[in-house]
C-alpha cells in the first residue's frame, strides 16, 4: 500500500503501531556474519521505518528495543547492543528533534548502566517539546514487569493513604510506563515468529496482530505499507458485534 492511498483514508489507518523487531541474529548468521552486524543493520531498518511511518498516517511508533530478559544474553552481545544505543542517540537525536519527534523510553530505569540512563534522560528531555510524532522505545522492558510495577505503585499509594477503594482498569493503566500514549492499533512482529514475547501485554488487548515473514534488517517502507494494508482490511469490533451482520445471520438461520 502506498503512502498516498493511506493518506486518502486516514480514519482507517492505524495511528499507533508497535513493532517487535525480530530477526537480527538470524539475518547475520545466514550471511556468516557476527550477530552484532545484524543488530547494526537493524538500526538502519529502524531509521527507515521511523522516516516512513508518518507517510502512512502513523503518529505513534513503539518499538521493542531491549527486554528485561535480554540481560541473559552473552555479555559481549549485551555490550554491543548498549553501544548501538549510544551510537544511535549520538547520531540521530538532533535529527529526530528537528523532525518534531518526541522520544519516550518505556521500561525500568534502575539497573541500566549509568551512561545509558543519562542518554535515556537526555533523549526524553531534548525532545519533550515535540508533538508531531511520538517514538516510544521499550528498553529494559517487559510487559509482565510493567504490570507488576503498576500494581506496586498502587500499593505504595494505598499505604501512603493516597488511594482508597476498588482498583479499576484506569487506575492500573495509569501506572504503566505507556500511560498517556494513544491506544495501540497494530502490533507487527517480523521474522515469521508468531508470539508477543512479553511485549505490551496490557496494551495489546484489542490491537490487531500482523506477523511478517521478513527479518528485521530487511524491513522497508514497503513492508510497513503491507502491514498497514492488512490492518485496513480488517473489521475492528472491540468485543462487540455488528448489528447488520447479526440481522443477516438471523434471517439466514430462519430460512
């Protein structure tokens, strides 16, 4: 699907797209390259995707950068990933700021290397005034951990006498690191795998899921357009039922 087609019917397109950027390691292995080369090419794919997203009517992009489980990877790979964070922010932050992108980091801050924590804070502070496009990077993030942290915040408020009564969905949602972001419309996972892998578990409740058999370093504007087109061809009911369809079904049953 072209950006022009999406632009003519913005009400149908997803406003918030989340990406599980999977396949960097396999991309490198298939080429006989070290895994870090796959991660580096994955950064290039991320740049292409951020640039293309607004052309498809997308106003918020959430990407899974580093999970709470990724710390268990070999130390050299973790070190390489941290180095890519330093490099990406160092080379792209000014450009993203100038393009009107606001950067928001999801996930736990404690446990991050001190310089990475400082980079995270700087990226958020330097782009806080922007409102054209929201880029959320899930870093040291896990969906279960985020839910636990939100519950812990409510417990702390209750102990301090700041919360009393039954817990609602709004109460819990307000404590998530994604609080205040628009609802997730579409979650895309690359590489052919078909699971969420602890990503946006709460936020995925009514999101459409698309699984694409393409390794992340090969991702392009065309691939994003294909995912958007799949989304646009689906009917979203949010647990409800279409009255016309129900009437049609009843008539068919009577006959």
